[in-house]
C-alpha cells in the first residue's frame, strides 16, 4: 500500500524539512516489512487568488488531481478525531488488510479545504484542539506514520 502526504505549501530548506525527511525515510524503510511500499510527499502550490473561497477551491482541485483512484483520503483538521498512536496504527493496518491501494493524508493551507474535498474524506484527524502551522502538522504526521509502522512491526520505538 502506498502512503502519500499531500500538503499545500512548501517546506523551505532547513531544520523543519530535514526533520520531516528523516521521519519520512524512517517510515519508508520500516514500512516495507509491513506491506507499506512507499511514503511520498506531494507539495501543492499555494493559490494566489484574491479571496479565500477561490484559494480554497483552487488548492482543493489541485489536491484532488493527485489522489490515486480508490485511495483512502484522510484530512488533517482541528475538528477531526484525536486518535491515540495505537488507534492510528490500527486504522493503517485495517486499510492495508482491506487491500486499499493508497492512503492519502491531506494538509490544507490556512483557508482550509473545499467542502467537496472534506466530504469525500474517509477520516478527519486532529492533533488536539489547537491550530498548528502546516509545517509542524507535516512533521507530526510523518512522526506518527513512523510510529504506526513500528507498532505494526512490533518494533520497540513505540513503548506506550
């Protein structure tokens, strides 16, 4: 199963990009042993439209265009479910067991995602009630993906 993180905006060179890449690589390396064959990051260009509704629509269309057919979509949203790491790993394991071709995690920009894209999502996940910068959400998501893979593989990284 393929894992994709689709994010509006680009991480510039520096410590955030390095940390995100470190967790992506760890997840990819460990994921092969549990049937997760790739971890890809797709960066979507931020819209330059003048109004928020138009920006949200343009970005959501660009996101929809990179989602593989039959993929499970998960949006990152402060109104979503707060999952424990074990529950998160369980969801991934379930989708893998169901032979889903891909799971796509979507991180929108400041204006959010178009309602049409939100409604199609299989799941909305929150990292608490706080609003986080998309750069930190990407890093936290990649760390949780790595943690989920280690849980699935029975690796000692996750001890709680």
